[in-house]
């Protein structure tokens, strides 16, 4: 089976992890700050907070921005559930903005219209989470302008998009948002096994996320309500979590980021090759916005079902039967039973639902060979009888 995504681990990664295993510190040692500095420097952000997953980073980002009961977070329905669940962890309500069918990112037109309506009913969002779907940045300048106009904060869910560029600058630099979140799950662009990171240029937001990452405990006398009792002393000053990244994970991340540009270049080349070889088939490919250079986490095609004599499900099954590990990103979050119980229903976000009825993610990862890619392309042509 050719999987839809997979990690790329080399001997340098193995050596970096082994070195930590032989060292004094498996966690809370020197590697976490080293990895944080490497990501912050790559992206051009001032602060980076490494955690045990992007899910944790999204949760901490919402907490740092003060999201709580009675508040509202908006995001795209075509995302992984974690982009939405973070608001529910904080007791906040959620809503969705339908996608632009061409890029599958949150539609800025739909966002502006929904904000206009929300302003009239007094239910404006406190936070909007643009998700850089498949690695292509959202139209951040426009979303940022709307944030200024309507007073919401912005968390970029860049789980797919480390290494992507927007207006020729690295995603994560925080020019158009308060916090940017990355995932280092093995299917993503670089990996730490499990892991995530939150980037910001705001020292107070970073300080809050650092505090909440580790139980709400501080050893900094300046944060305590009285002088330390002694050198052993710490205070718990907030209710935090154990969301720490280990040094084992951080060593892997610090080694992986050395090859980030190489990984993205390879993904981009494979995506271009797919574009060329799939052109002419009854498929719609994701449109790339001229402001954006995608990190190409996913390569998604949409079946033009009116030109194909098979159903979406049949094409998907035919590909799996041929050993092609196709996948579907994502089931619209508002149709999940948990969210239906909160009142969402089919028909609420028609572009997202139509996308779901047509989309297939083809294998794409740095280690995919051209021979394997040719096999995928041949299987797609056969599956749709083209
Ligand atoms: C993978 C992913 C997450 C969650 O990342 P984890 O590191 O697995 O917690 C969140 N949002 C999106 C869009 C993702 O793809």
C-alpha cells in the first residue's frame, strides 16, 4: 500500500534522538528551547512555545486569548476536529464559515457576510481560526482587516503549513494574527512523533502559554505573590495542564527542521507533477492563490462526478483496492454527531458538504518516488475510466 502520507526519518534524526536518550535530560532539558528557537527563527516570530500536540497548542492559544463560556470561536468546517474542539475545552460556543470551493480555505467573502449579519444580532466571534488547508495559507491580510473592523482575535491553524509562504514571508511570523499553531504529527511536514507549537510576537501571550503548559506553576519570583520560601520553591498561580514536549521529541524536531525546505521543495515538485499528469482528467484541482506558496501537506482532487460513470465511493474503493492509500480530508466538522448535538445539521455549509462528496487525497510525502507517483496516476485514470 502506498500511504497518503508518511514521515521521513534519516540517520541524523536517529542520532539526534539517541543522543538525548544517553543524556541527563529526557524532558525539560536543553532541546525544547533549542527547537523552539529554531522554529521561531525560521518563521520570523519572537516567541515559540513547544507542546505535546497541536491540539494542546490550540487549547493554550484559546486560553491565552481569554476565550471562555459565553464567547464564540469561528473556523472552517473543512478541518480536523481539533481546530474546533479547542473552543469547547474552554466552554465557548463555535460556528463555522463556509469554504471557498476553489482553495478549500475559509471563504473571505462568506466571512465578511457572516460578520455583517453577526454584528446585527450582537453575536460576533471572539476568535477566528483560519486553517491553512493542505498547506496553502488563507487570505490572511483580508482576515486581519476584518479582525480590526469587528474586534476578533486570530489563531492561524497552520498544522499543514510549516514551510509555506504568504506574500513571500514564512507562515508563522504573526504579521496577520495573534498566534500561529503548528503540528508535528508524523503525517505533517516535519515530525516529533507527537508534538505541536504555538508562535506569537506577544510576550504576554507567550508567558501565559508557557505557564499553562506546565500546571500553571512558576519558579519566577516576579510572578509570585510573596518572596520564595527557599530555593525549592514554586507557586501554582493558575490552573494549567501537562502539555510539555519531551527533549526526545524536541531533538527529533530540531533535526527535522534542518530538512524542512528540502521536504517542502520535494512536495512542491511532486504536486506540480500531479498537476501536469492529471490535467485533462475529469478532476478539479485546488486553485493556488497568487499570494501563497503552499507547503503541500495534502494533494486533493475533486471528482467531477457528472463526467465520471462511477460514484465517489466506488472511485475511492477502486483506488484502495489497487493499493493506493487514498484518504479524505475532511468530513465536515459540523456534521459530526457531537456537533449535531449542539444544533448543527446537514445543509448548513453547502460548499463544505459538496466538497466532501467529491474529494480524495492522493499520496504525497517527501519520500514518494516518481515510480510510485506514476502508479498512483495510472490507478486514478483507471478508477475513473478516463
Ligand atoms: C493534525 C491537525 C491538528 C491536530 O494536530 P495534533 O498535533 O495531532 O494534535 C489540528 N488541526 C489540523 C488542521 C490538523 O491537520
